[in-house]
């Protein structure tokens, strides 16, 4: 299993992501944003978290113009699997590879804490190791994590099982930290080969750090 991880100026989670996948037995490679190709042996491409280009203009808005993004779109269109985490999710929405957009948190504050998530759909490689309605404890760290999508497109997400995760409390009741529409924390595309979420599963790999619930989330890709 080969995981390639994109790195933009301002990315700060690429090495956390690398460590997480290597701890699960995957081979990894960091890919600089000026690269014009994705390594041929890539089984999963990860757009890591951070603050690409300092989040100037709008989170992910400048990163979508990086040279590597042309190859990312081609990789996606050929059925390649992509995971966008936090800023990576923002980049994928800005590039049009995932529906919706991320805007400022409802209360305009940066949020950094562990938060519970409910698994809404597990009919995909990302969450296949989990069961529907499972509750996982995954860190969040974002200022622009407020997921927005118009009502007609929201209906499509529900119809196509594209809503993956929602924010909740420990009992599964809705607990929305940032104002996201329907408390959405993660989505996928219709073809279910592109995934995005604001929480950080790569930071939930060891109980020593508060949770190892990220393991099952990432393991799905390794068994695909």
C-alpha cells in the first residue's frame, strides 16, 4: 500500500499523516505542490491539514492553483482514491472535487479539542471498518470548518449516501461546534473515491494522545 501526501507552503500535518499511515504498515511519500505528477504507484492520495498559503484569500483557494492540482484532478477522474483532512478538505471543495464549501466557524473562533462524531454512512472504503451510528472521538482544529451547501445539493448528498460523519455528543445526539449545515463533519463524492472531513483522524492513533479511533478510519484504505 502506497500513500502519497501533498505538501503546500503552510501545510503542517503532513508528517503526522505520514506517521499515522506508516504505523499501519503503509509506504508513504511526501509530494511537493510544484510537482506536476502523482507517483505512479500511489494507492491513496492524501491532502493533509494545515494552512496552505497561510489561508490567504480563503482557505484552500490559492492551493487549488498549485501545479500539482492538475495531476490531482486527473488522478481523481481516473478513479484514484483521495482523502482530504481539514485544510485538505477545504482544498478539495475549492477545486470542485467535493461538493459544498467551508466558511468561518459560526462564532468566529478557532476551535481545537477532541469532539465526537457519528458514522452516518459506511458503504465506502474510508469507513468500512466502522458500523453505521458508531461514535468516534476525533480531534478538531479549525477556524473555517463551517460546512455549507445549498438545500437542493444537500438533498442529493442524502440520496447518494455522501454524508459520512456528523458532529455529536458521546451519546450520538447532535452537538454542532462550528455551525455546519446539519452538523456535517465529512462527505464524499458520488463515486465514493474522494473523501473529505474537517476532524483529524491522523491525530487519533494512540490512546496516550486521547483516542485511537482514527485507526479504524484509516485502515479502510489499506484493505481496499
